[in-house]
């Protein structure tokens, strides 16, 4: 059976997949079964932050697996405590962590913390969570409902939990908060929703307003976190102090992990929340190593120069193809290139892929770039050379 046939027969049909068979990766370069190579500007949706086939990560996984992978949260787990310390220190916030296995789980935990805050401080009168249009917060029933996209709230999965609504923009939040609102949850760059970024002053003003009303600010950094925007957290970049922050994707470098960090350290008590796999030896030891690699990458200035080179390359594309694109979006190595004509989004991504470069989509009309943070300049150069070839082809075809 071909890979496609196998997948179609035995895997539930939730993804529109590309049936290339990748067998190997090195840094930001992937190889398929025919050894054709691809420059990966998507890094598995911002997950493989330190690159494919990273030898240090492989060694860390091997060495940890040889000792202990999992012992359960019935016992203290040293790498978990050390990772919590590392993440808290890198963030600069006075917070404590809970460990799960995914972004959605981290957001679920964030919502539980907020709800309990409302119970304890306001006798349950405050429970509503406000999110933003085009946000994305996960695929569980609750985080789907928190996601500000009607197409995700399918009747097929109803009923959804109560107390979630989304606003069109930040300005609308001021009018829609009431004395039942317990939290506002948002991304600082909407990773799935078209790379929409918010103005720094606008977010700071909202943060001050929420603080004055004792409404919690939850920042979903599942995609923006762990140096993606240049700082450890986008919240650092925005210079705000959220109450709760969620992290996942990039911190594990490919190993599943989700973290919720909270300023309100006293909310949870034993029995309130838990996870079998969350915070195990393997995922925490690897994430510690990812943090170590990226901290150095940032402090030596390599991250900045990589991201500058990437931005410059994008700018060249925008200048050369201003009939196709109209804007560059995002920060750091979380970038978008907006198409003038949304109808060609899928075909552009397909042509790029054929030329050997992997680019993601975001929203209706944006090419999304989330390369490994450790991508080399040589790979960036080659990736953009291929993008030029693909775009020339597209031009000649129409
Ligand atoms: C990917 C993502 C999630 C969901 O993470 P999973 O690990 O797929 O559950 C939540 N929020 C944001 C902003 C994301 O990008």
C-alpha cells in the first residue's frame, strides 16, 4: 500500500494532507524518500525551533531515555522544576508553571485558573472569557469555543461550554466587558488568523484597563513564544505584564509539551488539575536544552542577524513582486507576506512546494513564515532563490 492509501484507510480524515514522504531533516532542510530536498520555512508550524535532526537534541533525548522517561506527577520531577525555573527566569515575570502536552491543554488550564479566580474572589459571579475575532486557541471543545472563528464552532460538536464570546477588535472589548467578565484571552500576533498584529500602545492600554477592573489578561503565546518574535516572549516585546501566559509549540523542539504560567500562584490546589504525561522527564529535559540553545542564540546576536536577513529577503520579494503582494506582517521570525489576490493562496503554496520550499498559510490571504530559529543564512538564501523561481513561474503561467 502507498503511504496515501495507508493514511486514507487507517487514519481518521481530519487533515487535507500533502502526501510527500519526508524521511530525513537537517537544520531547515527536509528530504523526501526520493532525496529531493525542501527548505522548510514552516518548521512543523513553529515547532522545530532548533531545526530538524538537531544532534544536541537527539543526544539529550537518547541520554534521558536511557535513564528515565516518565515516572508520573506523583513524584517530584527534577527536570520539570528546573524547566519551570528556566522559563520563569527567561520570561522575567514572577510566575509559576503547570505542565501539559499541547497548546490547547495549556489554554484549558489557563481558563481553569481564570474561572477559579472568579469563583474565589467574586463568588462565581465572574466567569466570562472574552477573546478576539480570528484568534486560534485550540481544538478541544472549550478552546474551540474560545477560538474567535465561527467556522470552528460547528453545530456537530454542540453544546459548547458557556461564557465565551469574541470581539471584532481590541476597541470593542472596552464596551463588552461587564461585571461577569473574568478574563480576556488573546494572541499578540494571530498565527492562524492572518498574522494580524496589534499595536503595542493599544495592547498596553488594554492591559492597564483590565488591571484597573481586576480582569485577568491571558496571553496565548503558543505560537509567538520562545524567541519566535525575537524576545523570549512576545509579551516581553510588548512590554506588558499578563496574568497568565501559555506556551507550547517551539519550546519542545519537536517533543510534545504545553505550559501555562500564572502570576496567581495560589489558585490551584491538589486535585484541581493534572496530567499524566505533562512535565515528564523526557519533554522537560529536551525543552530545557531547547531553551539553553535559543538563549545563547539570542545573546550572541545570531538570532537578530538571522531575522534581519530573513526580513531583508522578504522585502526584496515584496519589492520585486508588488503586483502579487502588498504587505509584510509580523515580527522576528514570525512573518507574513500578504497576497493581493486571496484566490491564488493555495496555488502559490503549491508552486512553492514544487520548487522545494515549504511555506504555510495564515488566514485567507497570507503566506506565513515560521522557519527554525536556527536556520542558516545559506538556507534562507536558497529558500528565497526558490521562491523567486516559483513566482516567475506563476507570472509566466497567467
Ligand atoms: C497551535 C496553537 C494552539 C493549539 O496548540 P495545540 O498544540 O495544537 O493544541 C493554540 N493557540 C495558538 C496561538 C496556536 O498557534
